[in-house]
C-alpha cells in the first residue's frame, strides 16, 4: 500500500505549487510548511494514541490491516505481472506458429529454385555457347540462369533468416516460461501470506467483539469513533484554510447535486440517517456493499487530504473539493493515492475492503459541507455511472 501519515511529504505539493515565486515568498511558505507539519504531528498524536492505548487489540488490528493492505497490493501487482507474462508467452507461441508456416513456404521456394536450376544447369548454358546457336537465345538463357541464381540465393537467405528468428523465438519462449513459473510461485507465496494475515485479523476482530460485547461498551466506542472523525475533519478544515485554493478550472461542487458518479458499483445496505441499532447513533453516510478488491473511485476533482488508517473507519481517504465540500471513503482494503495527490472524477483511489474491523466488505461513503454530513445519495446519479 502507498501509505503516508496524515499529510507528510504531500504537503510540499500544497504549499510549493504554482510555479516560480520570489525568494521571500518561498521563505514564508517554508515557515508555514514547518508550522503545518508541527500541527499535523500533534493532531496525529491526539487522534491516534487514545483509542489504540485503550484497546491493545485495536492497535494490533491497525497494524494487521496495514500489512494486509500492502500484501493485497503485492498480490494485485503479481497478478498483473503474471498476466503480462501469459500474454507475452501467448504472443511468442503465435509467432512461433507463424514462423513455422513462413519457414515451410521458404523451404518450398528453395526446393523449387533448386529444381529449376538443375533443369537449366551450367551444362545447358555451356552447350549453347559451344554450339554457337542464336545469340538472342543464348542471351535469354543466360538471363534466366542469372535470375534463377539470384532467386535461389534469396530463398536461401529467407530460409536462413526464418530459421534464425525461430531459434530466437524458441529461446524467448523458454525465458517467458521461466518468468511465468517464478511469477506463479511468488503469487502463491504472497497469497499464503495474505491468508495468514487474514486469519490473524479475524482473531483480532473476534477479540475486539469480545471486549465490546456489552451494548454500553459498543455505544461508547461508536461515540469515540464519531468524535475522532469530527476532530480530524475540524483540524483539516482549519489547516486547509491556510492553504490557497488552486485556480478554479472545474464546475463548483455545489452545482453537482444528482450528477456525481458512484464511488463503487454495489448495493446500498446502510442509508444516510438510518439508525445504527445502538443508542441514538445514526449513519452519517451510506454503506455500499461491494466485493473485496473492487475499485473505489473519486466522485469529483479534488486533492487527497487524508490517506491513512482511522479507528472505526479503517483505511480512509478524504478528498477536499474546495468551497467547504469533502468526500470520505472508508473501510478500504488498500489506499492507492497519497496525501497531496490531485484526483479527477473516476480516478481509482482505493480498493474495496472490510478494514476497521468490519465483517463484510464495502465502501463507506460520506459527503461533508462545511464539516457537516449531508445525504450523499442525493448527490449521486440515479444509476451506476461507472463500473468497478
């Protein structure tokens, strides 16, 4: 997984973007960057430490899910490499078949040239010269003999070239086969590691469930998770207020109600403002059930302002769309964008997962306006507008 701290190096892109500037302005920005980094470090300390100290199993869950995210990306990368090797091998085998056909044609041509040369033969040419027959006939026979000789040499060269290329292709096939075997072995190893980490995660989730067995403990945990997210969003808003917006080249987010693409293809299983079944807690976003590993896409242009693990939401990505609007994507299996990255509508930013201790895979999706949750379903198109 491409993981960063809450902002990390990505802030350099925020503060130092915009082309060449005066030295005094650069110095001011450097000072601002140092201040922002200090504030972010304190924010991480406040948000992360409390809950992780409270439940050791939760701390282990974070580490396990981060490891799972990395393994999932490695497996995806190995599968892609395996596919490339398989395609390469398929192309080489097709080329081998073509070369066998070409070689057969060249061999037939060479055989025909040898037969024709034998018929003409040097003795016939010599006999024509000794008999002093019609000079025109002699000239035509000589020309024909020269043509046959050149054609024969050309056929020999074409045959030799086809044989050489076929030999090289056979070597490449063996190399591709070896690479394919290595990729398959590496993939199997990573899949075993991934399954082992999933087993560890399942045990940790069971331990957390045991610790939160009582309704009161679970309600308290949900409240703490909600408060932690609110604190994070407030801090991000304060931080972004000090960073100038990029020149507006897209439609304002506020004008896109009912027009945004879905973050993932799936079925809504938890609706905005519906009860969570514990106390008076309600869902502040929607939960879209989707298969593990499917793509999660940005719903609109913006920059990633958070890409990390957060208790209650697991691997979470937050995109700032300016004018006070943000979109949140939680429960991810892995994060594919870092803090500071700019994204466009439909860009793949994560993969669907069940991080944060969820029992089923899906994408938790929120939209915030000036820090307050609003019904995200009203902002999405009526139908799925992009496949996962």
